C-alpha cells in the first residue's frame, strides 16, 4: 500500500508515481533529507555492506544541493531508495526486495531523463 501520510490506500506503484509526477521540488528535497537520515542509520549497522550506498554517494547529490535540478534529486531518491530497500530485504522476493527492484527501475528511468 501507499507510503504517503494521507491514508489513501493506493498501491505502492501509485506512491512512486506521486514522487515522479506531482511532488514539488521542496517536498522532494524533504523526502531526500529523510531518506539520507535513514541511510545514515543503516550505514552505522555492522551487518550492512559498507559499499551498498556507494552508487548513491557517487551521484554527489545531497538534499542540501538546492541548486541541482528536480530531476537530479529524483534520480538520487530512487538510487537511494534502491539501496535502502536492499539493506532491509531478506531476498529479492521479500516486500523490501520487490521495492528495491522497482526503485532500481525508476532510478534507471530517471537517469535516462537527466
């Protein structure tokens, strides 16, 4: 189900569509910031691969980079979302694993539009 705070009960793919279509840049920056905080938590855990977040770090797009485009932040959010879902997943068939796979697809799509 949807991850937004409105209780809309939409399928998860609809929530991703919200990020890609309707979200304003300031909302996207706030989401990006929250996701970085979650990343920092997972990065501190001993059982999480230290290289998991390298693809995100290599983008060099942080929530503080307000001068970067909305498309760059959207791509960063999807790359980070993929890494976070991978960190939480038990395997590719778990809920987090499926979310990670979808985030990867969305990241690739966002990258093609940069």
